[in-house]
C-alpha cells in the first residue's frame, strides 16, 4: 500500500519540481534581459510598431505647436477692432487683423473686407474662412487616429505569428521543455504590449489635441458673433 502511494506521489512531485524550475528559469531570463533585448525579441513586426511610435510622437508635437500658436489670441483684440469700427477707422482694424497670425484674426479680416454687404453674406464669408482654419488645425491628426487604431492590431498579429513559430519549432524538433515554452510566450507577448502602449499614447494625444482645437473653435465662434453684433450696433 505504501509502495502505491509512493508511486503516485513521485510523478506529482516531479511535475511540481519541473514547473517550479521552469518558472525560476523564466524569471531568471526576465531579470537578465534588458529592454533592448526584449524589444528585439518581439520579432520583425516591432519595426513597423517603432515607426508608428515615431510618427505619433512627431505629429503630436507638430500639431501641438501649431494649435497652440493658433489659440494664442490677445484678449484685447476684439476690443481694439470694435473701437476702430465705431470710429470709422476700418483700415486700422484691417491692418491689425492682417498682422495678427491666428484663425480669429483671419475671420475678422474677412468680415472687415465685406463691410457694406448684407449681414448674411458677411457671416457666410467668415464661416468659410473659419472652416478652412479648422481644417488647417486638424491636418495630420488622422495619422494619430490611424496609429491608435492599427498599432494594437499589429501587436496582436506579432504575438500570433510568434506563437505559430514557437509551436512549429516544437512540432519539428519534437523536444520541448516548460522553460522553452514559457520563454517563447514571454518574448512574443512583447509585441502585444508594445502595440497596446503605442495605441494608448496615440489615443490620448489625439483626444488631447482635439480638445485644444475645440477650445479654439469656441473662441472663433464667440469672436464671430461679437463682430456681427458690432456691425449691427449702429443700427439698433
């Protein structure tokens, strides 16, 4: 009877020892790996993921600088425009608008050019300029949208390809150990983690820039409404 229990216990003990050894081996390998080795171990699909990261960072800062410049509006700008219109000095108002490089000034300049025409025509021309300026601010944001959409997919694809290669090697050689399987899975999951991180960064950057654009658009709408009120003020 004791012999039977010993026979049952030994395989269980051996299996537990094998799992413990595999875990320790994988843990030791993880400790000895640096970041560059992990990224290289992710496979060829780490190259397009790295390219997506570079594109996301470049276009985020490029758009951030452009949007920040566009949103830099002097709080006294509309007050000066109003005073010049009330005094009949439209040329001074136009000169100020032309020399102020932001979307609000360009809209106001277009409205100043249309003074004397019906209010509807002035509003329409200013609206067209506003749409063009919004398009300029949103330019290249589609790159960030594309990156946060496809980077996780590339990551998952890299993991699937890595797993297929791992099982193909096991099937071809007929020899495998728990340590080899754990190490292979550990390495191939790097692509998934990288894709998710890159996608998350691009998603946050995309929404942050859109929020900044919305703030600028609100200022443009407020300035446009104020300008129309100024034009209608003398007739009230």
